[in-house]
C-alpha cells in the first residue's frame, strides 16, 4: 500500500507536460524561441496553483536592456515601453507584458 505522502512526492517530481511542451527548464524560467514564427520567447508562468504558458516579444525585434554608456535615445525608448505598458506589467507573472519587461527591456 502506498501512502498519500509518497503519492504527493511523486506528483511533485513528475515533470509537468506544459514544461516539456514549451521546452523550458522550469516554471517562471523564460526561454528564447528563434524558430517560432511570431514570438521571441516562451515561459510557463506559475503563481500559486495557476499555471499558464505565455509567449511574448516580437520576433526579430530587439528590446533595449540597460547598458553602460547607452545613448539617450535607447534610454527614452525603454522608458516609453515601460510607461506605455505599465498597467499590464503591474498585473504580475501571469501577463506577457511582465515577462517582456523583465527579459527584453
């Protein structure tokens, strides 16, 4: 007879099929998707019991991560993105805007 604690441990250790399908290492770990026709990244987001596969970022368009000695235009570009998408970024891990802000901007 198998105890319920053993079953719970096995369930935790079994890899979620959404992780395998997306090809990511774990929950909340974004990965580039160069072969996807429209989106540049994928992440399997998990917040509490809710799990969701999110594709984000326009394929072929670079973001503007902060760099030392960057031009004022790039700083303005990043600030504009964050201002334009602030409402969606604030929704947290379950939104594409949050991941785009974190990974690409």
